[in-house]
């Protein structure tokens, strides 16, 4: 991917947005704008971006919790140049990777844990989350977010950028294995899934599917509260927003979120 804007020190950028979006976006790092970052963490700034269960990963709190202040320079906020409203957020982590599939972490939990407990110096950048605020969706901003992630990687000497992609429409097909879903293409040859399509258009290539990327384990009571469902007996359940099945057994609910590793060469 050709990162944009090119060759600038990563601190504060102004980027041209797609035609349907605000005429320009200010892009700040969390290091530069700590107060805006804290504000973005509060509920209400990015409402309904994730289904509730997604906030309760067994390990996710450990690595998402380290992003600020430790990795502040790798986090980006996108501010509407006209209104000053937060339009999007990019969260990434640096990690050590030798570039082989053998050494590629097994999903988002694994890359997050490697990033916070490094053995050596980081060599690559992994996306953790691209979030567009609901009122800015459908304007083409997701590609800009991805390009800024690539530009962060380029300007910090970390290459390539990889992403454990959470396909947007996988929740519509929770019974389909992730390997099959990720392989679905439209007549034009681009991925069926809209978010995988954005990656593909920007030159991303699929490295591997991870059926077990992020683990969420909790009591049945918690799962019932998060999903608005009742789980009367042990078994596998389809649930709202779930990309795969939830297994209920012995009073506990266990879920593995699948992801698709995509690499962007910079
Ligand atoms: C996924 C997400 C980042 C996409 O951002 P976005 O700025 O709304 O997406 P874009 O406007 O750039 O559109 C990207 C593609 O999705 C499609 N799309 C966008 N909104 C859509 C909608 N409501 N319904 C159907 N398709 C939609 C677009 O048509 C486009 O596909 P195209 O190839 O046909 O043009 C955003 O929806 C989001 O923040 N989701 C929640 C968090 C998340 O899942 N992040 C990604 C995993 S880390």
C-alpha cells in the first residue's frame, strides 16, 4: 500500500477525505492529543461500534489497556475539520515478527500479548481496531483509516502492516467456517465482505484465517445480559453480533472470534 500522507513525521496530519466525507480531516496521535484520546475512550464517543461481548475478551483488556500511554504514538484520532467532532479512531500495536507464517501470532489475542511482553525490538505494526463513528459511516473513511495505519507503520520504521481483520458481515453467516467465508468473492473478483474488500482494494493480501483469534469466556448470566438471549441448556448457539457459535456448557459460555490476517506491504 502506498501510505498517505507520504514521508511526513507522524504527529499531526491533515488528510484529504473522500468526496462524500468532510472536506478534510485532522489526524492526531494519542501522544499529541492525550485529552482527546481520553475523551474517545468514554462511552458515547463511538457508540454501538462493537457488540457488548466484544468488550469482554479474556485477554483483550490486557493489551487494549496498554495502548495508552505506552503505545500512544501508534494510535490515531480523526477529527472532522469543520465541526471538530471525532470521526474515527485507529488503534495499532508494534510487535516483533520475522515475516514468516510460522512466526505469525495466532490472532488478535496472540499479537496483543506479544506486543505487551516483547522479547526483542518490534519490527512490524499490527492493526487492532479501525473504528468509524456511526454518523461518519458509509462515506469511505475506512480506507483513509487504513492508509493512515500504513503511514504510521512507514513513519515509525515498522513494516509490514498486518491486520487481524474482523469481517463486517461474518455475523450474518455464523455457521460458515471463516476459511470459506473469507474466500467468497463477488463477480468482479473482490471479496464478498465489505471490510475485506477495503483491504483488498488497498493491496492487502490474505495471509491466513484464524478461527480462534479472540477468546471470550464468561458465565451464562453474563452472556445472557450481553446478548439479550436465554440459554436454557448446554449446546451451541447463534447469537446477535456473533461471528461464530457460542458454546454453553456447565454454566459457562465460551466463544472464539475468528479473524482473517491481511498483510499490507509498505
Ligand atoms: C467497518 C468500518 C470500519 C467501515 O467503515 P466505513 O467508513 O463505514 O466504511 P466505508 O464507507 O469506507 O465503506 C467500506 C465498504 O463497506 C460498505 N458499507 C459501508 N457501510 C455499509 C452499510 N451500512 N451497509 C452495507 N455496506 C456498507 C461500503 O459500500 C464499502 O464497500 P464497497 O466496496 O462496496 O464500496 C465501520 O463500519 C466500523 O467502524 N465498524 C465497527 C468496527 C469494526 O468492525 N471495525 C472493523 C474491524 S477492526
